[in-house]
C-alpha cells in the first residue's frame, strides 16, 4: 500500500504549535470580542496547522467557530456575500446542537435574518445579471425593501449598506443575548491561494464586522501577499507622486489597522524535520514498507531541501508525493537516482537544474570530475553560470546522495521527475536551448582556432538558429524583458562575426551573452509574464 501526504494540517501538532495555539486561544477567549488576529507566514509554513490547533483550543460551548476558505469564492463579485452565508450556515449547524432548548429557535431566527441580508446583498450589489442573452438590472432600493415590509418611512434606512448593517447588528445582538453565543470566531484561511487583490477583497469584507461587538477574526496569510495587494491598490496615486517610501509606510499602517494581534510563524529549522515527518506520517497513516522506505531511503535527501537551515513543510510533502508517484508508475527506476535528480529539480535556488536540463548528457562526467576533486569541473562546463558553488550545493554534490548523478542515463530520470514535479514548460525548453548554445560556442572556438571557413559558416547559422528558437520559446509564453532581447541581439552579432575574431575573445563574448541570458531567465521565472519585444 502506498499513500500520499495530503496538503492538510497535521492532526498531531508538532514544533510547539500547541503552546502557541493555547496562548492565542486564551487571548481570543478572554478579551472583548472585537479584533482580528493575523497569522503570518510564507507558503506552506504551517498557518493552517496552527489555526486548526487554535480552533481546537477554543473549548467554550458559547463560542461559535466559523471556517471561511476565501479561495473557494474568489470568483464571487462581492465576497461579503459568501462570508455572511458561511456564518449563517455555522449558526444553523450550531442550532442543531441545541435540540429541545429555547436557544435553538433564537439561533434559527438569527440565521434567517442573516439569510435575508444575504439575499438583499445578492440582488442589490449584483447590479446586472445575464439571463439568456438579456441583461436584467437590479434595483438596490427594492433590495432594502426585502429587509422589511416593503415600506420605508423616513425613520427607516434608505441605504442598502446601512440597512444591512442594522439588520446584522440586531441579529448578532440576539445571538449574544438569547442564543447562548458570546462570541463568533471566524477563521479565514487559504488566502495565499487567491490572487493578491482577491485576498485583499476578503479582508476588506471583514471590515463590516469590525463595528459589531462579538466578532474575532483569525486570518492566515503571507504578509508579503497582503502588502503586494495593498501596493497595487495604492500604487496609482503614490507612484505618480514618486512616493515609494510613503507607499511602504501605507502598507505597514494598513496591516496594523486590520490586525490588532499579529503573529509571525517562526521558520522551521532543519533540526525539526524529524518532528515534522513523524507528525505527517501519523496523520497520513503511513506504515509498513512505505514507512520504512521513507525513513531509510528518502529521509537523507530531505535534509538537502533545507535552504539556509530552514525547511518548508509543504515542500517536504510535495517532494515525498512526487517520489511516491514515480515509484508507482516506474518501479524499475533506481530509487536513489530518482531522489538525487528530484533534489536538483526542487532546489530552485541552485543553478544545477539549469545545467541538468541543458547539458543532460555532459553533466554526469562533470559531476564525476567534481567528486574526484576537480573543483572547476562544473564551472568549465557552464562558465559564468555556476561560479563559486553555494556551500550546501557543494556539500550535496560530494555526499553519498549525489553519487547517482554520475550515471549516464540521467535523461530518463529527468523526464520522470519533471512529470511528477513539473516546472513551467517554457523553462525546460529555454534551458535545452541554452545548452545547445553552449555546445555551439565550444564548437565555434575550435573552428576559429582551426580556421575552417566552411565550419565557421555552419556555426554562424547554428548560433543564429538556436538564438531564434530561444526567442520563440520565450515569446510564445509571453515572457521576456528588454535586457533579454538585448542579450539575444548581442549574441546574434557575435554569430555574424564568428570568422573575424580571435578564438579566445569570441568565445568569451559568446559565453558572456549566454550567461546574461541565463541570469535573465532565472529572473523571469519569478516574475509575471510580459511580452518580449519583437526581433
């Protein structure tokens, strides 16, 4: 039997999350319920695990706990609607636990009034709705009437928003006074899966509740995602004024105003990896041969996932799942080689994947030479790309775990790994073409030294063809930058001058251009798509 590790929090919290959760739950339970807690952390850092542990620690039966996953509703035009409807559903569920008690009728009445507000907002905020091929326009004033009896004397609300707020304030007042609920704690999770502006929209929707006593929000989000969304929202006026410092200040002030209790998850250190693995294996009920394989075969490679001594729990799960799937699909593959190649692919900060993709056939020999003590073997293969090896990459390459990378059949393993731990398609093609340019450059230097004119003409054509293919590979995916285009043009100029320069200076110029292209590619992998200027 083989199981994968789901992207869910561990049932048994590790890494001291229980202590953190108890502290935050105590604040939530004992403070006046009218604030927001921000649980900040990067992608896969354990925010959901901590939030689930906080929820479990809220044991007071008078606390209504609500879970809202914003990403499920990010296509909704007004996120306040699904947020309110989720709270309504939680009130109904809570009423079911009050069977036979007076509070049950109060809870159901409150749920009904919230539902009334939801219906009014759906009609009033939608504005227009397509029915078949026709557009129907809603009247927001009529939506206010749905909250009452259809008549609105001067003493009653004339604004949809004000009417909704009044109705909610009354409903939640009844919830506290007669429904046996003294606070509603709303856990807002998975905002990192939303586009930044949609994540900000969820948080903006929470503002309606900040003036209602009885609500506490616990929000899990990467603070950088939130700040990016705020920056995009404010960038127009601030950028026009050239006030970048003011923009950064506005980002921080916004976060402070929303979250009265911020908590930044501490990074998980490599020394805590075994605690994490025990927790996730227990949660997934991994046992038998699979557990032995993960502990004995996979565990040594997981240590190499640590970046600057820190590991990402979600990345660890993805690594294990990719390996598990490959072994089910291709059980004939050597397990250690799968894991070695997979480590290279997962370590995006290493330049080794670039070389593995571009020089798949030449890399095993270079790694063999490096392991034998030739420190320049990788640099000689791809000058300006590797340079001084990062310490953790050097340690990996000389470790027992990297020995399988000296096999001559790495192409088979790279294909398998990329199928289960895919990178963007344009990336792989781009690095294949970079490798092709490297090989042409080596041939060009040899051709200049030999003075073979026919060979030089072919090299010039090959270089131009590979550069054009690289341009197409990037353009087709709407990637690129002006610098990338400039480096390609410089490379083409050198291709046309292949017969008129000294071998050393020509080779140096080509390698410099290729190195510049590689650096741009690494930047482009981490930035939004942009069209490349036409050739």
